[in-house]
């Protein structure tokens, strides 16, 4: 994957789909075109609905948007906690030569 890579390439090549279970819901911004990949893994893609040519959103679209926005706030807070914890963790320990990225990532998650 050199240079610029599309969202699809990153999702497919990173192994992200290996962590997706049937019934999972993945939140993404509009334009993140991975719906087919998620359906193949048995998951759903949650994207805030847009107006799509209409002057106003329907009541259902408005409720979906509010739900997704409220959940995104919690996701962003969790990501911030992980970043802060990772920064502290990265100063505390040195990555072992014989350890994999996965082992180090698991250690980070256990430290949370």
C-alpha cells in the first residue's frame, strides 16, 4: 500500500475486518465507502443520514442522526483516553525486540 490509499484498501489490508463479528455496527463518516466489506463480514455501517436532495430530514433521519452523534461523543472520549494512556505507556516501557505489535497493543489495552 504505498503513498495514498483509499479507505477500502486500508480496511481490507489492515486486518480490521478480522475483528468484526456478525451483528457488529461500525460507525463512520459519510464518504467512508466500506459498506460492502462490512456486509460481507455480517456487520452494519452506521453513517449519519444526509438530506439527499431534500430540504429537510425526515423525523426518522433526525432521530438516527441524534443517536449517532451522541454515540460519537463517547467514542471520541474513549479514543482520547487511549491516546493519553498510550502516551504515558510509551514513556514507561520499551518495546521488546521479540514482541509483536499485537502483544504490545494487548499490553496497552490491559493497562487501561
